[in-house]
C-alpha cells in the first residue's frame, strides 16, 4: 500500500528528535503495550507481517500524530478484534462477555526469556532454485499493491546489483494477508544513490535493501 | 459507560516531549488509560499473564541493551579470528557471546573503515537489532530519520554531529526484511593498551547504528 509508513525520501518532516540518552520506556504504558503485543502475539493468531500491516492501516494524519507506541495500541486492538480474541462488546465494556470461559495464559513468566532468546526465525528450509546470482544486475518491479509490501516506493523500477543471497524467507506480501508464508529467495540489492535520487546524490554513495525475488526482474 | 480502550482519542494535547530532559508530570495520558484497561481485560480473559508482562518489560529494561552489542564490537577489535567469523556469519558469531533471539535471528555485520561509512535505518517501520542494541530510541523511530536517512545520509549525519568527508563512501542499509544490521565501528587510535572490557566501555549505541564514531 502506498501509505504514510513508506517514508523513505520525504524531505519535509523537520528535525530529527535526537537525544544522546533516554529511558527504554518513556512512560510505563509504553512498556505495557510492548509487552502486551509480545504476550498476545504468542497465541499466533497473527504474524509479524500482519502486525506491521495493521499499523500501516492507521490513516496518514493519525499515523504522523501518534507516537510509536500509540500506533502499537491501535494495531493490537485491531488485531485482537479481527482474530476474535476480543469481542467488540468486551472492548466497549472493558469486561469479558458473560458466559465466556477464562483461558490459561500461553506465555507464563518462566517462558518469557526463552521465548525472547529463541526468537522467530523467518528463513525456511525449502529448496528453491535462485533466479539471480551475486553480481547480477537486476531491476525492481513497478508495483503498487493495496496490501502489504516491503518494496518501498523509492526503490521501485530502479536498477541495482545483487550483493548477497540470504536464502529462502517467508514472503511478507502474502503472510501479512494471512495467505500463507509462500517462502522465496531474499537478496540484498545495492542501488547507487544517483539511481535512486538523481544527480543531487553523492555519486559514490549507495543504499542497500533486502528484497524478495518477486520484487526483481532481469533488466 | 464506554471503556477508554475502544475510542481512538482525538484532539487532546499531544506535546510529546521525548527528549531526555522530559520532566512533565501530569495525570495519566489517554494512552495510559487505554493500555491499563486493555491489560486488565486481557488478564481477566486469561489471554495474558500480568507477571509475564512484567518479565518482558524487565528483560528489555535491564537485560537487553547496547552493552550487548558493545561486547561483540570489542571482541571483533581484539580477536582477528572472531572478527572474521563475525563478517562471515554474524548470527553465529554473536551467539558465541550468548546473544540471540527476537529481531536478531538473522544478523549481518558491516564494517566502517577510513573509506566506507555505514548507516542503518528502517524506512518502512523501525526494525532494529534488538538483542544487541535493545529497543530503538525515539529519534531512530521518528518519521524525519526514517525519511531522510536514505535520501540525504550526509545531511542526517551532519545534523547529528558527524561530518563525513566527500571522498568517503556512504552505505545506507534499509532494513526492509528480517535481516538486521550491526555497524562495526572503527577502533579508535591509541587504544592498544586497553583491555577488551575497556574497549567495550567506549562503544556507544550510536556508533553501532552508524550515526557516530567511537571516541578514544
């Protein structure tokens, strides 16, 4: 989706709010919503790509107005409703619906650290012949899907060079829409800064993106 | 009565002062109330365990942070064989030091030299190598950084206090997939006498993102 989240290349967003040090969480609720996402996510009713896509669906003006963790609140509430873990009337009343039985939490305190330390690898042990080789010139496709994609607008229809084949990874464009992982090769592609931004860029600079095979074609 | 979770609040005072000096103390902001109601609802339904939430917060506040990444950098500076392993297979080399997991499942290390400067961003969200650097700072997540790091890396670095000479090549890494990038900064001059621990103490979060150098 050509949404506000796809920020690469915008120029009118002001100064970077830099601070040399800052607390991990600025307010207590930020830590709670971060943890709620992790613990509710453990039910595996959605996946990482779906949770990213959900935050991308926040309307542009709201997206920019909200702080990072406010977007996480919106995203989590929407996913809880969409997947049926919460009912609308429960959200409205703040109480479980009458007659619903209490479940046992999946992620208990003793499982938290192993869960974090193990992570959720996104590569898949699937044999797939790579279409591209390291060193090969490629061109990105010119696509504008209304769903989720990890091919940013600024890098569409641009020429680059394959610098690494990462192997076979879950494809976010389908996974985010609950259409399956459909794993395929993921490559690191180098783009010259002038290919992306024209003569105003420094000729020797470059931008590297990790792109799935479907985003690429032979020039 | 409507619970505070359900309605996206509009029009309230949003002076998010996220700077370090941040000292305002007010009644709970709307998100604080919403999150509190959401938490109690999910706990009441048994979907989450409140003590597990505490454990997640505790892990990211105290156990995971840029000190982890600094250990990796210091080891790479003192141990050439480790350095080689780090650039060949960063995930495995980092796991040797006991760091792994969520948002660090697939790591790549990139090397700063006198001729090449690397900078990491995520233009589409705010991907960041959590096991090594902890949670990303506000500026890294800001629309301004995400927008400009790819189109004007030299301007961004200048704004953050780092001037990169024209003849040095800048490589920007946009974290568009599940690969996470760790910048290995240059070891500062005149640090031959320092121990690995002393070196680790010099390494800053910003130097591992690529917006600063390591000072001796």
